[in-house]
C-alpha cells in the first residue's frame, strides 16, 4: 500500500513539474501576444510593434503580475501624432484580463527612448490647430524655432520665435518661447511679453495604453528625443 502511495505521489510531482515547465515555456508567449494585440487595437496605425513580457515564475501571469514589460515600435500613430520610434521598459506592471482584453495598470517605467521628428510635430500641429497655420517648428541641437511668413501692412515678413521644449508633469511636451525676431532682428522683450506668453503650446505624450512618463527632453537636428529611467 505504501509503495502504491509513493508511486502516486511521485507521479503527481512529475506532472506538476511538467506543468510548471510547460507554463514557463508557453505562458510568456501567450501573454506577450495578447498584450501586443490589445495595444495594436488601440492605435491608429503602426509600421512595427513588438511586445515582450517576463515573470518569474510565469505562473504569476495568472494573477496579472508582470515583472517586466518591454515594447519596441516604429512609426506609431497615436491620435494623429506619429512616433518615429519608441523603446519602453516597465517593471512590476499589472496586466488584468477583463472581458478578454488586457488592461495595463501601475508599474514603474525604468526605461524610455521615444523619438519625434520635426515633420511629424508640424503635421500634428496643423492637424490640431488648422491646416492654414503659417508657422512651422524647426529643431536644431539644443534650440527650437517656430517661424513662418506673416503679412504686416501689406508686406510679407519672416517672424521667428526662439524657445525651448520642457517636460511638465511627466507627460506634457511644452514649448516655452523666449525671444521674438522679425526679419532676423531681435524684438525687445518688453514689447513682446504678451505675445511670448500666448505663443507657447503643449503636446500630451501620454497616448500609449500602458503606464507612461517622460523625465527628460533632448532636442537634436530635426528631432526630439524623450527619455525616462536609467
């Protein structure tokens, strides 16, 4: 009798070990694909998008616990704003499966590298502010200009606003104009204080369906890089 019990116990342990091994091999792929498809369904378009999730042990997925979420994508359309490229890493994220859909909550963004190009920013501003917007954003290393033609007393002149981009509340990309030039002549600040105050704008970057934050912005030639984490 004891021998039979030992055989049964060993068989159960073997089945549990096999089930555990199978879950370690299968669950990450299933959950990654499910989350990836859910994110794709919430976007307006993309050229490339890949999601990978990890948990140890993988059985934690059954309780909605994800140790690490990693996403890579290119040319992602988020409500009209095109993200040239993005790499995001989030640790300790919750992935709840509700009515067949994954809902990603909480988590700590430990890595972000997101690139917006000058052309895509201008396309978005025209989309949100009107196609007849005469100004365009020009990005240079460490500097940002908004410039374009204006009609003054029947004469077309070039107006330029020089300023900086900053991140507010870990989600907004805000342009702060600092100087105004007309035909390359600097206009005294006391004459343009009200214009500078009204000329700024912001872009809400929190458009992806997962916990998101931005800590730093770097302006390069024709592009903006948004960073977070290490």
